[in-house]
């Protein structure tokens, strides 16, 4: 199967299930030695109403889940699932619930620098937030992540203080909503086959292989 398969991942960088999904997709692709895959990242905001400066995460999460054991159970489950994928979730280290619009703008710009750069940036932003408690709404954090991902930092430093591409990102999110995407992660294979949620590695690998084999046979449905 020599043709390259495209996968667009609709996600938010403050979604722990999206971090799990990123790792599982990576592992699925690594297991498919004969399938070439290009992964691109598309924006989604779990809560676009968070102000630009962010909110206190503890208070924010308590308002959503209450003061009981529910949030502790969710975190414990994610820590356990993350360990399997090589993720060291540290929820106690996270102090700020950020607005993710700026992060998605930088991810968009990373895409123009190449697929590998964009994937590298997304992985770094997930790790910065969930494993190190960094505020991914902070311009300094975003610029440093861009630098580590191999981007031209001068471009990010110039564009980030402006509104460049803010409306383009919002428009992409609106498009995802019109497509019926209400939760993330969502994996769009070849732009038309959707796999919803942080499915396990084997499920993702099986879906990718099925679409790749259908594409090799010329049997993919025409895009609507």
C-alpha cells in the first residue's frame, strides 16, 4: 500500500482524552509498517468562554464537577490509562484553565512549517500542560513550545500579539460543529471516515488499515 492516508484530528490541547488519543494514534501508526499516514491537527475549544487570561483551574473544575470524589475518580482513571501510553499526568500541577484560541493559532501556523513540525508542537503542548502544569494560554509558553518544535519563532512572536488567524480558527471550529463533531478527539480518515473518542490503539490501527486497503483498491466513496 504505497498511497499516503490523511488523518485530520479534531482536538483541544486541554482535553486529556485528546492527549491519550494522540499517543494511541502514534502507537497505531507505528504498528502499521506498510501504511503511510499524514496527521494534521484541527482546532476545537471545549470552552471558548474562558477569558484570555484563563481561570483558576481548581475552582473551574469544582464548578463543573463539584467538590466530591467524582473529579478525583476521573483523574485517577486518566492517570492509570495514561501510564499505559507513556503519559505522566500531573493534574495537581495544573493551576490555570487557559483559553486555547492562541494555542490553536500557533498549531495552525506550525502546519505551514510542515506536518512533522505541527505534530511535534501538538505533542509538546499536551505534555507542557498535562505533565508539567504549564499555562498553554501564556504567550511565553507558546513561543517556547514553538521554538522546541522547530518553528520560526520570529513569526510566532510577531503574529501572536495580533488577531492573526483568530477568525480562521473560529471558522474551522464552526465547521467541525456543522459536521456534527460535538466531542473530541475525533479522527477523520481521508476526510470522510470518522472515529470518535480516544479509542484504543488496536481499534485505531484497524480503522486505518481498513481505509488504507479500500483506498489501495480504489474503493473509497467519493467525498460528499
